C-alpha cells in the first residue's frame, strides 16, 4: 500500500516535470466562444484584465519602488506625513470612475444574456443525480444523457481516452444559427448546466424552472460539466452538445422520433443472453456508481446486490424497487427514466451475475404489466 | 479586577477555569492551530486525489466529505478563533484595560469551541461519514446527509453561540474599559477593526443559526422552508445563508486589516497613513458587506434588475478596499523599512490580497461570473483573500507579538524561511487554479478531464510544499516559548502602542492601574 | 460600581440585538416571498395565503381589453417528481393566444398505483417575470389533489395573460411539478 503510494507520487512528480517543460502551450483563458454571448463575455474579461493590469502596474510599481528605495539598510530617513486629503480624494474617485466604465458594457451583456424571447426552439433539460435528461417537447421525444467513460479508465485500469469524463452516450443535438431556449429544472437536488464555449451557466432547481438560451454559430461538438455540487458523482455528469446544420439536425430528429416509437413497443421476448448483455451496459451507466461494478455496493449507504435477498428473491420485489425507488434512501425510481426493455434487461443481468442464483429472466412485458 | 491576585489554580485546572484574558487568548490560539493542521491535512487529501486524473486514493463521496469539512473547519475552527485569540490577548493590552469586561463569559465562549470541534471531528466515525454537501450546506443536497447532518447543525449552533458571546465581550470591553484619555479615534486600528467585526458577528451569526435551525426542522419536524414539495424554496436558503456568508468573509478579513495596520507603521518607522479614512473605510466595507450577498448566486436565475443591483453594489466595495491598500502603500512610502518576519508576511499580504481583490472585481461582473461561478477561478480567488489575506496576517501577528507573549525573540532565520516557502508554495498552489477555472474546470470535483492535468499537478505539488512548510511555524513557536534572546519591553523600534509599555513576557495581570493616554 | 452596571446594560442591549437578528432570519422568509412577488428576486408565487397557488382571486376578466395586435405563445411543461409515480402531462404542449384572452387548458393526471395518493403541483414560470402578468382564474394547483387507485383525471387551468405584458415577452412557459404529499404532512 505504502510503496504503491510512493510509486504513484514519485511517478507523478517525474511526469509533472516532464510535462511542464514539454507542453509549450496551456489553456490559460476562456475556450474560444461560439456564441454571441460567449464572445461578449470573452471580450469583457479581456477588457477587465487589461484595466487590472494597468492598475497592477501602478500599485505594484509604487510598492516595489518603495521596497527598494525606502529601506533603513540604505540609510533612508523616514518621513513623518500621516495624511493628505487631496491624495485620499483622488484615490477614492479614480477607482470609482474606472468601475463605472467597467459596469457599462457589463450591464449591456447582462440584459442580452437574460433575453430568452423569440426563441426558435425550446428544449427542457432536467438534472438528475447524476445525469441529464433532454426533452424535445415540441417533437415528442426525450432521452437520458449519461457519462460514457468506462469505469476502468477512471480507476486507471486502462488508458484514458481523449475526451475522458467529457463524453456521454446520448448528446444533446441542436441546429446551428437557431436560438435555442433551454428550460431547466431538476429532479432531486440543485444542479447547474454549464457550457463554457456558449458562455452559458444556469442552475437547475427542483420544483422550479429557469431558462437560458444560446445560438451556436459553428457546427461541432461542445463539452461542459455540471457546475453545482450535487452529491457523490457530481464530477461525473458531463454535458455534451452537438451542433449540426439544419438538414442534419432534421435527420437526427426523425431518427429520434422513430426510436421513441420503437421503444414504446415492448416487442417480443428476448433470450437470457441478450438480456444479460444489454443489462450489463445499462448497469454500468446507471447503477454501478452506487452499487459498484461488481455489485458489492458500499454498505451501509449503498447496499450490495451480490448475494442480496431482494435480488435473489421473487422478481416482483426487485421490479418494485427498481421502478418506484426506495423512499428515504438514495435509490431513485427508474420507472420514468428507463424503458420497459432496459429495466427488464438490467434486472435480468443483476439476477444472473456475481454469484446471484435467481436464474430467471424478466421480460419487458412484465415491466409493462407492473406499470398498470 | 474582581479576582484576587496570584492564587489561580495550576495544571490543567488553570486552563479549564481561567478567566484571564491572556490565558484564554492562548487557548484560542492553540485551538485554532490544531484545527488549522486538521483541516490542512484534509486539504492535502484533496490535492493528493487531484494530483493526477483518475480516482486513485478515495471514493468520490470521501472526496466531497474532505472538501466540505476542510472549508467548514478552516472557517469556523481555524481562522475565526485565531482572530478571537488575538483579540483576547491584544485588545485589553492595546486599550490599557486590566482584562476583558466579562471574564467568566470569556471562559465559556472558549470552552464551547472544543465541544463543537468534537462534534465535527467525530462525525468522521458515524455511519455514512461526515457531511458531504459543501461548507455552504445547500439544501436539498444537505437533506441527503445522515446523522452527521444533525451533528453539523448543532456544531454550527455552538460555534455561533461562541462567536456571539465573544463579540459581546469585545464590544463591552472596547466601550467600557478604555484607559482614561483613550478616545475612540485614538484606538489602535486593530481595536477598531475588531470593534466593527464584533458588530458584524452579532448581526449575522444569529441569521446563520436561524437558517440551520430551519434546516433541522425541515429534516425532522416536517416543516418545508426549503422544500419545493411543501411550498418552500431551496433558493431561499441560499439567500439567507449568503446574508450571513458574505459578511462572514469580512469577519475573517477586517481583523487582518487591523493587524497589518499595526505592523506596517512599526517596520516603516512612520505613522499609519490616513488613520481616519482607514476607520471609515472599515466601517463602509462592513455596511456594504451586508447588502451584496446575492453575488454568490448569479446563476440561480434572478431577474435582470436584481443581478444589476448586486453587481453595482459589489463593485462598490472595491472603492473602500482600494483606499486601504493605497493607505498601506502610502505608509510604506518614504519610510525607513526593515524586513523582519512580521513585515514580510504583511507585505506578502498587501501584494497577494490585492491580487485577490482584482479577481474579485472580475467575479463581480455578472456576465464573466456566470462563466466562472463554481469554477476553480473562484477557488483561487477566495484562497487569495483567505490564505494570503487572513492566514498570512495571522502569521504576521503571531511573529509580531510572540516576543511580548513569551518574553523571547523568535528565530528570525526560520521565520523568514517560513515566509518564503509559504509564499512559493501558496502561489504555486493557487495561481494555476485561475487558469483551470478559465479553461472550464468546475470546483468540488474529485476527477477531471485530461486538459486540466498539468496545472492540477502543479497545484498539488505547491500544496504539499505549503502544507509541510507550516511545521516550521510550530517549531518556531515552541522554540520561542522555551527560550531565546530576551525581548525587552519594546523589541520593535517603531512600535508605539500601549502593549509595548508593559514588560515582556506580559505579566499575568497588567494595567491594574489604568495608564493615562495623552 | 458604575462600570459593572453599564456593562450589564450593554450586554442586555447586545443580547437583544442577537435575538432581533434571529427573528430577522425567520422574517426573511415572508420578506423573500414579497420580494419575489414584486419581481425583485424571482417570481414564483403570488398568493401569500396559499403558498401553492399563483392566483389572484380578484382577477376581473369581464372588462379586460384583449390585445389583438400581438400573439403570445404559452408553453405547458409538466414534470412529475421522481418519487411521485403519477403520470402527468399537458394535453396541449403549447397554445397561441392574445393577451387579455381567457384560455382554458387541460392537464392529464393518472395515478397508476393501486393505492389512494395525494399530490400537490408546484407552479413555476419562465421568464420569471411573466408570473406577474399570468393570472389564473382556476387551477388544480390551488389545492392538493387526491386520486384513487388507477384513477385518471383531466385537470383544468383557466388563465389570462394581462395585456400589460411587456412587449418583448413572446413566449411564456408555465411549469408544474407534481410532488407527493405524504399523509403525515397532510394531517
């Protein structure tokens, strides 16, 4: 334990030294904005920084001059003055004027940021512990967006990908050059939807809606993160927005509508192998955060599923907990978050893994029946 | 005053029953030093996990617990009690009073602290571990805490009570116990800043107590102050919390201003520039601090008018704060400076606090803040004002008054080493965090994207340098208590306040006959 | 001793200040609500007597001028909280109306469980400012709603957007979040 710790730190130190000298360029400013608001924020920050640099030169200049010249060791004789009304008036009023000059452009940007009127489309975004739901209400479909970085990468068992922790299974997709209004709410605790390249950050508050907007000017994939501490996996609920040309966007919407229609149909029964394979992926995305990759849980807060009485008991009991949650605990109700097929698959997976010997198969039709 | 002389109990009972302001001051200082190391260790745990991408050492929940307890204990256990310790030692000495006005109350207000600290520290051992929702205690996340959620609320109540009792004592002492001739406008600036701070504490600590009490009844007695399902509003907690929280920031910095305003004139051998304007600037900062709270909440979705108001009011605070910085510079200007450790820490404070003030202006601007809110930029900003602000002045004050407290000179070489290593470690830790925030790294995350790796590594290395450096301070203090060159009544050439007229170490009872101030 | 006496007086005054401030923290709640009503902080609720509702009982719709010169789109957002098993949706996703026009919309609520449950809908608006101009004549959010096992119900909202709505607001979102009311707190 100790030696591996030392090895880790030592290795890190060496890497730190190498990388510090190897990388000539680091990101030391805002990422390049792709919206009008983002650009305003970027410019405002640059202007402010230059004003600050100016003040800093004066303040630190005077300070260092004084530190060099007015020291006893060079034989400087102390003056005795202790106030100067003229000076004090000057250094009260000048900062005041500078601040007014800075407040003016800031005010204009604030008003622009808050103007959500005349949007071309609206997407309702809901924060969950710890994922986002995007609801395209006008088009009648919605989906969950969950971190897709494998746990093995997080735990250092495999090399980290380029978009480590900033990748999701289903990104939000928007058309370029359209004003998109985002309606935000949350299901459990406060989250915050932050997209640095858009200059957008808005808290999502359970029980209330808030709105914000953006109009992306360049097609591309943009990545952000939840910005308000929302519990255990706050650092693991990224936001990915893909901006597409209108034609591509329309195609995507048509696909989503077709998918939504397909999901509503529970279809025919799947084999145990199919269910377990599908369930494993769903488990990794939705359950492993608390119940752990191998079902060992983190007692007492997150119970183990391996060897659990409920998982090895009658299927109905497990279906009830997965669908309706367990009041007073962190276990959410998945009835509204997952399709019948997904719930069936994940339950079948847990009942047939890690030494659990329930051995039975739960089909989507049973889940559908439980909803009645 | 009312107690007889020299028959105080010895051993542990001396400290349990003491009503002597110097004893209680020392207790406060030792307590806060312990808490500083405890919370500092938690911070090193945070930086250890953030040393490289990926989860290496702990679970995400543990990480959140570390950030939460680090913040909570540093604020309420380390910084605030340390300033109260200084107040206890120095205010009676500086105004020529024999003791604090209410000595027994003084004893109680200290002994409440270990009780609260025990509640916080033992919460590590209860089922579910300590609270993990951030030191700001925001609901509804707070409701997900286990039993530690209640322990923390009680701890906050007790800490608040301790602060309130301490503040009452300080105000009464300053108003009723000044030596003849010590008019308000002759009080040393440290006394003035504490006078104003104590009023701030009385105004806002009860508000925090109210907020956490509402949370407690929401948790157990079926009220719905902050619960939307029962007609409450979670954002309301944020408003109440920051109504306390923003003045709290100034509670931690105003006494620091006072300490620096004592030290710089001493080592510049020149009177403090603009005493009167310093007093007024302190008062106006205190008043403004109570009407700007919502600048911590620019992203909750306030209407434009509210955002604009809070932006303008916040920017306004830069004016009196600027006045203070300019006054310190003018005090140094054309002085005959020497650079002993207290002066080094004070100059470090002026330089770095100014930097924290600059980023404060950036953050005051709503559009920029919307980007930076809850990012590492904010983390960098408040550590520049709280570490290089409050903590550096605490060190400055400790080195400045150690000769008076112990009767010995501290080890100047080690003191200077402590300063320079702190300076390097601190800047290496927190300066890169500005860049992390600008590039888009949220705060309070246990793992991060690869693009943030280099600066985080730098930051972690800096943190370990800074953390271990603080052991030097403990060594210097212990060495100074044990011995060293005798200090004399007035070890600093330029000092002119009343505490330097009594012998070093300051006798157990001082100013039993009040001095007369001309 | 005069110092001791003046100490006591001062301690009493400061102690009083502490209690006043404690009271103030509780007073912040009604203050906050009225600040919200005035549109200073955020607009969520209007009726102080009924914290759940946004109704103005004195809406006088008979002589309100209908502003035919412009259209306002009202979107209806329905959310059932995770812990709330009810199915809840707006029959129409949005309507286009003139300010001043009285409009009636329906939300559908289904209780899919086999037990009787009580729910409470919490309204919220976007932009927040719109709440001041959004007057409800009738709404299911005024009271708690009880649904029997497997019962479904259409729940009406009758509202008027007042003609003094600022010209730059062209879309209003009305959101309801349904929470379960536990029997404990209902009693």
